[in-house]
C-alpha cells in the first residue's frame, strides 16, 4: 500500500510532527534566502584604470575576435590559437616566439569568451583547457548540478546562472580572478547589459563605472555572464557602488564632457552619455548581464570602438612615429548555416523558434555588417596613413569561417555542429581538421605570414 504525505503525517507521532515540519520550513526559508557571490566595491588601493600594455613584437598589433556558439565556438577559437602557436616567429633578430604570442587584444563573446580567457591563463599549458572544458560534457554536468541544488529551485537570488558560474570558476578556471590574468594580451569578455541594451565588457573601465574592483572578480563568473543564453540561463547580477556625482562633477570627466558636447548630433555619443548617467545614478544598484550575443555575437563592436576618439587604434594612428607596420584583425566566426524548413509549413514558428531566429539569424546578419564596416575602416585608415608618409602594410582582415571550407562534405559536417556545451569526439575532430585547412587556404592570412617572415 502506497502512503501519501498526509498519511505519513497522520501516523507520525504528534511530538515528531512538531519537530519535522518546522525543520522543513526552516530549510525552505534558508534555501529561499540563499545569496550568490557579488562583485566587491573598489578600495582606495585599487587603480581606477590601467594603461593597456602591449608586449611582444612592437612591429605587430594583433586583435582577435572569438564569436559565440557554445563549445563549437570555444573549440574553433582554441584550434585557431593552437595553429598560430605552431608557427614560429623571431623578432628583434634573436627573440624566439610564435605568431599566437603576438596577439595583443582578444575580444570574446559567449562560447568564444571561454577560449579567450583560457588563452590568457593556459597558453603555456594548452592541454589544460581541453581537459577542463572542451572534452567535458559541460551541459550534462550543469544539469546534474541543478537537480542536486535545491537552493536554485527556491531562492529568487541564487539560480541557474550561479550554478554555472561556480562550476566554471572551480572546474574550468581553477578559481582565477582578473588579477591573475597577465597584462598581455589584453582580455575583453563581453556581455549584454539588459537595462541599457548595450555591451558591457569586463574591464577596469566598465568596473570603474560601478565603483567596483575588477581584480577581485572571478573569470569564470564573467564567462558565465557572457554565455548566459536567455531562458536557458538567468542573467548574472553586478552591484553598483559609490555615490551619485552631481552634474557639475560629472562634467569634469573628460569622456562624459566631450560626449555631451557631441551628443546632439551623434547617436553613439548620446548613448555613451546615457550609459555614464545610468551608472552614475547609484539607485541603479543591481545591474543584470546576459549573453553577449544579444548585441554582438562576434566581439567586433569592441574593436570598432577603438577607432573612435580616445580608442586604442585612434591613439596609435595619431602617434605617427610608432605605428606598427603590421596591424592584424582575426575574426573567428563559428556561425553555422542550416537549411530552414519553416516556410514549407503553414503553421508559423512558435516562441522558442522565434527567439532562436532573433538570437542567431538576425544577429549573424548584423555581425556580418559590422565586419564589413571594420574592413572599410581599415582600408580608410591605411589610405590616410600612407598618404601622410607612414610605412605600413595594408591592414590584414582575416576571417576564419566554416562557410569558406571548399570541401563540400567537410563544410556540411561543420555546418551540422550543434550549438551546445558539449561536442562528442567525432565533432571535435571535425573542427580539428577544418581549422588548419581554413587558415592554410586563407589568402589574407597567407599574405600576413609571408610578409612577417621577410626580415
């Protein structure tokens, strides 16, 4: 005979009932009050900003963009870095290095953010990232953790994203914080600020807006925010500290002052003012970050911004005597193109499919437009510099994209790869085969390699 919960209560001794039920209620209250870890306030000894430091060969300035796409994107980006690491490079006549070590800035989105962070932390022991992330069924492990974490069922604060954050922190990045990330290359992990609908990058600049200490923040938590795909994962929350500055003090901040002067005629400057004003208002205490792919699925916008006034590239172009001869942009695009059958049916797509279209199809098109804008800016900048007597090669815009594979069967195998946090061995091997072929057949990449080998 099967007993119900109420049957068990009835047969339970009265004294025991008064013990068990309060214990259950206490446990539920405790789980509801479970709190995640948050970023901490900036302390006086913390530098509000740091000067971006570029090392290795000063004659090469390299930007790498790593797109979203789950483990597929992380694996593709990692194989690109492995291939670049396999190419020896000598500079200053005697210093032995590799092409991969010439990367100066790495911008990662969603799945690509894992590879971006891993390169900064594990480039001297690259198998560590394979073992900790790429070869693991992260999707299954997160699901099991969710099932065995009651706090995530009841607490309004501690939820699925916190389970993922803790897993990435402990199992993938071994507790690393941003203070443990070497200064070269500069790491940009990108997420989406939901209230602003704009990019939020885990850098000193953005954490200064929050009056918070980036050095003490966990790399694994940043990658969790960058890959927090809506519905599947909740947003991750950052706290905004400090005091609200009066307008008179805010106008003394150069970035805000010059943006305010031009905001009437420039939408980007207007949006920058709105962002600064939002963070300055400390009543906006809780800031919620979601998947970076919501606003930029390839990490290109972070690079485009550096062409603007006070951006890294703008500053370099103004220093005519120290402009690197080789300026390189490598766009690792793990996007896939699958045949869509929705227009063969009378029934329109339902909500999950519409969300997927919004997150992938539309964003991939926008990212493609951004890539074309970046190439145009490179061409315009090179023409301007050469007209002014600067000795510089045409800037290299290298796109690594599955759609450029010439072999039909290999290209299709790559296009069929899932967007998830698990790839089986055969799927991983497909990427391992595809990436070297893509780079060896890429004319722009070969132009770069041939030019830097001429010493």
